[in-house]
């Protein structure tokens, strides 16, 4: 894996917007793009107190976030996965 300075445009913006809308500490939201073989992994980092908000009950919020980001990536013609990192 290698970190890239450039993030996938609209896809990273969608993830950042969604995460900042959900959390109490929006200034602590960080999205990092990591390029793997055939897809880009967007790593989402939030304040420790906000982890439960981005994961949700039974992971429903995290699943919804992943669905919306994948839809944005499909529009761009790219393959993206979202990973929530502690």
C-alpha cells in the first residue's frame, strides 16, 4: 500500500461531507486515499468520541456511508472502498 497526496475528487468529498455531518467534532475528520492494486481505499478517521456515530447501530450508518461513496465512485468510473480507522 502507498499513500497518495491526491484524493479521488468527488468521492473523497462525499465521504468528508457525510462524516462531518454526522459527528460532533467535524474538525477532526480526516480522509486519506490509499491506492491498492485495482481500487482506492479511503481511510476515514474521526475523533474517538464520534466512532459510534459513524458506525451506527449494528453498522448501519457505516454501511450507508459506504453505499453512498461507492455510488459516487461509480459515477466517476472508479472503484473505491471505505475503511473506518481508529
